[in-house]
C-alpha cells in the first residue's frame, strides 16, 4: 500500500469535491485548488475566483501538506455525500 500522497491524488480528491458540490446545486464556477508549498510557507486552499474561500473555514485553508489537503478534501466530500444520502432517506 502506497502511503505517499502525490499531486495527482490531491487533484483527484479536489475533482470529487467539486462533483459533490455540483450534486448539491452549488455554483462551482471559478473554484480553484491552490497548491501549497511547505518549503515556501504556502498552504493548500480552495478558492473561488482566485481569492474568495469556498465553504471551508479559515480562509479556504485545507492543509499545509499534500496529505493534509487530500484528507481534508475527502472528509468534506464524504460528509456532503452522507448528508445527500440521509436526505434521500427522509420521508417526504
């Protein structure tokens, strides 16, 4: 089992995050993943239009490392999925 998180893994998690936002009828136009660099002190962020945070606390911050960003995106995506599924099971 691979333990290292690659850039492509983070981008895949971001794609799943955006797809789940769309399923909730949330406008995804202009949503961007800003890659971080621990070396240069830049964090990973999810922003809309380059500067506005998207539904994530702390100014769009999702982590300092690829692993943190990957896990945060999957936690958020899984939570949105669970909410959507729970709503389907609610009686009308």
